[in-house]
C-alpha cells in the first residue's frame, strides 16, 4: 500500500528592514521579527513565539478533535506554553512547559484527552 504524504508549505523573505521577514502560508501573509535583543525591530511576533503558538494551537485543536470523536462535551480548550532558553544560546530550548485547561468534560475525560495528545 502506497504511503499518502501531507505536504505543508510556507515561504519567508526579507523585506529590506533588518530583522524582519514577511511570511506566506497559502494565501495568508504575516510578519515575523527578530527580537529586539537580537538586533531586530522586535515589533511583531518572533520566530520562537510563532513556534510556541503552533505547538499550543496543535494541542487545543487535537484535543478538541479527540473530544468530538469520543462524543464528549468539551466546551473550551485552552493551552498555555512557555519555552525556556539561555539568552546566550537561544536556538536550544532547555525546557518546554505546556498546560491545558479543559472545560465541559470530566477530570478523567480531560486527562485522557491530554494523554492522547502527549502520545500522538
């Protein structure tokens, strides 16, 4: 049986402002800045913030999908994430903390939804 591949594409380009990029995903465009402490403008979302947001968004969307699949009454999923790095070595995360808050389901259902996400 042939494997089916999913391909996700994004494009990024500099725009003549040091430390700034314009990024395109499908027909969506958004700015990502190098942080001010790294010499960039620091006015827009940074690459690390975009990365963290992608992880937390994946978490709440998967938990929501798992709840729908199980027929459980999840009314709200919230995820808060933080990545901890050394300022002298910002490319390497030392620690990532992700916390879920789920409403509308029992504590046992919430624990199972989060466990499914962790084991994905």
